[in-house]
């Protein structure tokens, strides 16, 4: 090559190398830059600006720009930089999780979600006494998570688990992301689909079951068990081919011996149906192979799955059933070689329920079994119980429903496109659909649809990626990357509404906590704490020493007599606790008219039967001085 040729080609080479050089610098630097910008934006957010649409009303524009930049560089790393190191992708995912699932921890002064404070009280009781108290609360019949939390807090030298609450969602979602990536790697035929599946999973996981709770930990158990089966216990291509050829031989033999009229009635409609959906023959022939392992390793892995299932059985009511249903589905579609595993899981589950939860089911058999098989009742409970509240809450519910239906629709189309590309995976499709069988079990307090969505999500996002990118390398990478970017931005925006849209009543207010602390410091053990609703951060300590009476949603305009009866029922004394958090909960969640709490408060003040003994920062505490009927 002459010098003139070198001079002509060098600038062109530099022009082609320049984008890659820029990416090589920008991709590793972007996560740290976005993290700093995002934290500054979140820390500058005023929690008092939270309105009917929750945290979205208060978040600054800088956060949205930072998330869009992070999304763009992540997609660029996946599509246009095949040599990028996995640590760069991991950094993008970690920052994404911190800014989305940790947003409330940066904005709000106290850990959110009242049930998390209750779980602190459960763990505190076990840590102090070494015992459970199933007569007090049904969740003590499944004490595994609370016992683990008690052990962890004592080992760390903490007085209780309250310091863990704020960042538990971030920690859990980091674990979920790692497991979803591993699950997607076990079923995908390439190295890029798992990264996109995790990226979709993070904003699609809006349900909020990742707080300090048994279900948050049990979701880890659920993913671990299914990961073991998908990675090591799926049939090989040789086994699948043997079954396929056997079925073909039996079908051809039956067709040859059947009369022509019967063949037209049976095989003809089936063939026409297959042509209608255009699924080619061999749509499932490129399923992933199981990981190689010896008999000792496989036996150890089954042991791990059984131990994890036993831990789940001892710590949550629903997750073991979801695991059992999913494993049974894998065996039913012949995508799990451990054929007897569902029987073992069923024996463990029935054994635990029969002997170790007697204190609960002895008086709650109808709650456990009353809705089994009643599909219409379960559906009505799952939909009807969650379509009430004020305008902002109803908007949040609609966004959640659209998001769930949208994910399921994308996954269904993705399954069809993967099969069209001969990259279908029956195991993934079975696990995406198996949680819907929980509809025939029970309504789970009206939350069954939320749990179905959560359990199906890891496999739905894998199928959704298949809709956009069924086969790598991509024929039109720019178009595919643009579609992924648009979908990611849409999911992120929907997440902020679906996850934090109820923040007006899901956050814990400092004034409410101050009032509860005053009660614990001044109330005599054995007395009753009465509140209008259950949205109170109480029972975080000394749960066995007091009685708690939230009066519930049925309180109407004439509610003072009900309050008096609840307080007079305990001769050892009672305290009425009124807080801003209860008023917001009643208006937003129950759909009470604006000012309903203030009207009750005024009626109490003018009744002459109560004495105000505490008033500070929106919290008030009363004692009953003259019960109704006394002069």
C-alpha cells in the first residue's frame, strides 16, 4: 500500500472508529453520572408536594431526563457494542433500580408503607421472647421471615428492624434482577436477551410486594426453585426429538387406519387452525439445552429446591402454592425431568398446613377454602375491591390495569413471534401462564390478580423481548433499538404512576409516628388503642402488651357512638388516636368525602365525652371521660 493510499484511508478509518471510541468512554461513565444527577434531583424533592397522583406530582424534570439518558446508553450497549463488559450493563441496571425502587427513600423522611412497620413488630416479638404468637395474628403461623429478621437484627446489633425498611425494596430488586437474568439466560439462545429482559422487568415490577415482608423474600425463593428446574432439569434436544418422532409415528398410524371421513373431520380442522395462526412446524425445536451435571450434582440441586420450598412453606401462605402450580405445569408439558417433584412438594405443603398452622385454620377454614373453585367470586374480589377511592386513586388503578394487560399482551405476541422464528420455548410459555391457575384457588384478600401478575412477570418479560428481537443478530438494529427505547420509556413512566401514585397515603408521616410514640411512652399495658382506619404506624413494638382497634371503612357521619363503644369495652383504659394519615387514607382509598376526618374530630370535641390529651403535628389523642348513657 502506497503512502497516498494510507493518507486517503486513515481519515475514513478514524471516522468509523470515532463512534465506537465515544461509546467506549460514554457507556462506563453514564451510570455514575446519572446516579449523581438522580440523587440530587430526588433529594431536592419536597415530600409536601405529594398530591393525589403521589410522588409523580413532586418529582423534578431532571430525574426523567437522567432516566432517559440511562435507558439510551443501556440500549446502545446492548445493540451496538457487543464487546462491552458485563460490569457496565450491571452498573446501568443497579442505578436503574436505585433510582426507581429507592426513590421514596431519598424523598421521604420515614420508611413507607404501614404494613412494613407491623412486620418490624412481629420480628421484635420473636427477638424478645423467642416464641411466636399465632393467637394474635395469622401471620405468626408462617413465622419464617420474621424469625430470620429477628436473628439478623440481633446479629447486627440493631434494636429492631426499622433501619432496614427504607432500602429493603432496592436490595430485593437487586436480587430479583440477578435471578431474572439467570432465568432468561437458561432459556434464551443468546447473551443479549437476558439483559433486555431484566431491563423490562425493573419498571414492570410495580406491584410493591418487595417491601420488608414475607412475600418479598419468598419471591426470591420462587425464582430460585424455578431457575434450578429450568437450568438443570429440562429435557435435552435428543429426548425431545425421541418424543416428537414417537408422537408422529403414532399419529400417522392412527390416521392410516382411520376412515377417510374421520380423517377429514379430525386432522383437517387441526391443520387449518395451524395455518390460520401461521405457526411453522418445528417452532419449539431450538429450545435451550440443560446444563451438564452429574447425578450427585443433580441430587444436590433437588435437595436445594426442596429446602428452599420448605423455607417458603414456613414463611408465606401463597408462594408455596404458586411454586407447586408452576412446577406441576412444567412436568405436565414435559419440560421437567423431575417427574415426582410435584408430589414431594405437595406432601411438604400439606404436612406443614396440617400440623403447624392449626392455630389459624382451626377457626378460618372458610377463609382458606371458601373460594376454592369459585372463579367468579375470585375475579369479583380481585377487581371490585380495587376500583374505589378518589379520582387520583382511580387513575392509578387504571394505569395498573393497563400496564398488566399491556405486559400480558406483549408477552402473548412475543410467544407467537418466537414460534414463528422457530425459537419458541414451551417451558417459558407454561411458566408465564401457570400463575393464572391461582384464580381457582382463592381470592387472597382481593389481591390475587396482583400476585398472578407478579409470579408470571419474569417469564412474560422474556416473551416480550422476543416480540421486539426474536433472533440475534437483528436485521434492523436501529429500528429494534428504537422500539426497545420507546417501550422502556413507557414502562418507566407507567411505573412511577403505578408504584408511587398512592404515595399520599402509603407514605408514613412524621406526625403520625410522634403520636404513636407518645402512646407507647404513656399508655398503661393492656389498654386499647382505637383509630378510625388501619393506616397507623403502630404495632412496631410491644405488640402483645396493647389491644388495637381500627374501626374500618364503615364509619359514617354518626361514628362517635361506635368510637365510644370501642373505648368503653376495655375497663383497663383506651385511647383514641386521630392522625392525618388516617384522614388521607379514608379519602383516597375508601372514597370518603373531603373533610370527613375533620367533621368526626369536631363531633368528638363537641360531644363532651372526650378529653384531648395530645395534639401535635396533625396527631391528636383523646381519652373517654364520660361514656354515652352516663350523667
